[in-house]
C-alpha cells in the first residue's frame, strides 16, 4: 500500500501506478516522467517540485493535492476541485 508513503525524490519514471492509492503520499521532488497515474487516488498528496513530464493523470483524483512548483503537469481529464494547488501556487478549478 502506498497511502501516505514517503516517496520524496524517488525515481518513478515509467512507473505503472494506475489506480493506486497514493492519497496523502509525499512525492516532493520525485521524477514521475512518463508514469501512468490514471485513475489513481492522489488526494492530499504532495507533488511539489516533482517532474510529471508526459505523465498520465487522466481520471486521477486530485482533491487537495499540492502541485506547487511541479514541472510539466498535464491536467487533461484529471478529477480536480477548488482545493487542488496548481504549479503557480494558486487554488483554482478547471472545467
């Protein structure tokens, strides 16, 4: 189980985390380039300064998720709400 795990600075390039429960996990500074996070529960996870280049977030739950200063994030088809913190530090909702 990865819920609440400390994965800061982890090399998770190409990782298949589809549908995983990473809620509350610390992924600060992790390399998640080309990782598949589709349908994963990422609520309350910390992705600050993480690299998400070409990562799949389609269907991922991003409630209260922190992406402050994250790089190359693509929120297309992700499940966002007003508590998601975007790379520029703003809290906003995307429809």
